[in-house]
């Protein structure tokens, strides 16, 4: 059963719409939440970053199956930006999984069986109106997005000087990691995407209860990006043993 959760086959999907909010957290505050041998991906030797991603996903399925077998669902995913040095010395940049919510029970069941994405079922809702978009959940999640795509500005407390600097932490990254400390293994999942062109978006308000334990004094909202209609593929997971530090 443990090996089944190692992402045993490639998976294909289409990300109809993806919105990622990034939060800057003082390094000392977040590093305790990232297990060895992963390291925080930092900025200006001061900041580490959390990502809250909200995604409308369609046709998700094992890559060898036709689209008719795909699942459509909403995803709320919470990640930390990290780096990992492989046994061959490669420096990989990616995301460490904190948790994942979906509105689809079968997706949560299959995701928990074949991945370590920590799925649970939550009634995530995504509604649209002339004023913008609203993402909500019964746990208190509430994210409001402006309908206007023009003149998006960085949050007032953002550590980034401009949108170009912020895009480095726009996610998703090329790799996703999870760690099994008992087996001393890192699971590496490589993602392949097409037409990934994130655009800044204005967030009117945000309340994200899942992230509260990882934030504290000095944390701030750093940036938000959107991307639409992106084909995506997750390769078969690769397991690598590591040694204690």
C-alpha cells in the first residue's frame, strides 16, 4: 500500500483555470514545517513562501486512458516553495505538499490511494459574477478576485519590487516533493506544462484558515497570479533514498 502512494503512473489533466496566492513568511517561522532533506526556497535571505492554489481541473486521468475516463473537480492545494539536492548533485526547485482539498469524493479517494497529496473532501465552491469571482468553503475559506484584469498592483506589504520578481514564486514549480522520514525516502514528481503564462490578478480579500498555523507575526500577502486553459502532465513518481543530516 505504501508503494501504491508513490504516484505509480503518469497523470494527465487540463487546468481550466488556476489562481495562486503567495504569502511571504519569515524563514525561521516556516523552516520547522519542512522536513529534511528539503530546504526552503528563499528570497533576499529573509523570506520563505507559502502558496495557496485554487484550480478548476478537467479530464484528470492516468495518461494511458482516453479523456472519457477523466475526472472534473475543484482543488484547493497548499504548498511550500522548497529546493532539494539529489544524490547526483542536481538542485531541484519545487513544492512541498502541506494539504489538498477537493469537492469530489472519488478524486479524494483515488488521490489518497495513489499519491501523497493529502487529499480530503471539502465543499469548495467557485462562483462568478459581474464584480469578479468568489472561492469559498464551509471551513471559512473565502477569496475574492476582481473581475478587471487591468492594472493589477502588488499587495502593499509585498517583499517583491515588481511583478517580474514575483513571478519566480507564481507556481506550479517543475517538481513536487513529499518525504517519508521512516523509510528515509523522498518522492519526486515532475510536472510538464504547456502555454504557462501567468498573469497578475487583483485579490479583493482573502481568508485562508488552512494556512494560519504556518503564518505568524511578520507574514504578508506577496502576490497573486492566474492562468487559464493549460494542459498538464505529472510524470510517474521517482523515489530516492536520503541520509540523515
